[in-house]
């Protein structure tokens, strides 16, 4: 059964192109490790809420955009194996070296999680 990892991050507006390039590189790795589909979305209509919202969830600053992303996996087993491999690659693969290829956002403010779909509709 499909498994989905979801992410919400705040990215400085000035880093949009850098983020896109970084995401394309990392997303290729996810695809190589078995991901079925990856979607990276730059915030376009992200309203402030009265109690909570995406901006507050990641402590976004005025000069930051919200990015909402997800990775679809064929199943949780494939996802878990890919994540283990990604951790191994952190020290062995230069694409994953934060000094050579820094993440263009504050990863400490990222929210993420793994989800099992309960309703899927489409055409």
C-alpha cells in the first residue's frame, strides 16, 4: 500500500532558485531509491489563520515562503529502506555533504511525517 512522506518548510524568497535546484537533486536520489512521485510546491495562497497556520507551524519570517512537499512511495518498506540508505549516504555521497551542498532553508523549523493514505480519489 502507498506510503507518503509530507514536509512543510519556510524558505527565504531570495533562495527560491537555489531551493528548486537543491530539491531536484535530492528528489532524483529519492527516485533512485524507489520513490514513485515527488511534488514540491511553492506557497501561492497561504493565508494566516486565527489559531494556527502553515507560517506559524514553521515559524516563517516575513521574507520566507512556505513550501509544501510530499514523496509518494510504493509502500512503507520501500520508504524505510530508502531512508536508511539516505542516512548512509550522508557521509559517502558528495551530493549529501552539507558543506558542499548546503540546504537553502532552516531544517530545524521543518515539519514532516510519514502517512498511510486512508482515502485516495482521482481520475
